[in-house]
C-alpha cells in the first residue's frame, strides 16, 4: 500500500513538472516569435501579403493568391491592394484599388511588449489620394491593416508580414 501511494505521488509530481515545462516552452517560443517580428519591423524591409479584406459594412472577401501587398523598404512603401469598399469621391485619375509607390510620411512604430503587439502607421500618397495606413502586428506576424483614404471608406486587410529580399 505504501509503495502504491509513493508511486501515485511521484507520478503526480512528474505530471506537474511536465505541464510546467510545456508551458515554459510555449512561452519561450512566443517570446522568440515576437523578437523575430520586432527585428523584421526594425529592418524596414518587409512585405504584408493580404489574404482577406473586410469592409465597414461587414463584407469579408478572400483575396488570397492574388498580388495584394504592401512592401516597406526603408523610407518608401509600395502597395497594390484590391478594394471592395465604398468610394466617397470619384476621380478619374485615381486607380481602382489601393495603390501607391513613394516615400512614406510620418512612419511610426510602437511596441507593446506586455501584449506582444506591434503597431506601424504611416501616410502614403498617390495622385489625388492620401492613404493613412495602420498595421497591428501579432507576435507571429499575423497582421491587420486598416486603410483610410480621403476618397474611399475604410477597409481592413488581414494577412501576414514576412521579410522582403532586396534584389
């Protein structure tokens, strides 16, 4: 009886130790992912590839597989994103989607180390249109991008941030 009790107690302690080590491993992996994402954002050489777009009216469209992206390289950004929202002001010289390719204005990065979230914001212009870009990036690189414009209603893109290679 005594041996059985000792074995049960030892198995209980080993289970607790195993659970804690699993939790510690998960925490360590999350910390490493967050640090890698921070380094990527600090490099200012990354690309956001959109898989989904959501409008203010709650319409969600799968756009994966297309060329829907925002590339950030140092002080410039280039975007080509499909737009499924409402146009508030029609101009014949503006593109159909969200498009720009020039220097960013007001580029700002904020880190929330406690929640392991990164926010990036900047402005970009294309012809008569000004875009305000706000990126919310998780520890693993999953990213939500809000795009506000003077000629279009706000839309949100969901996708992933990855490294870009300069050729």
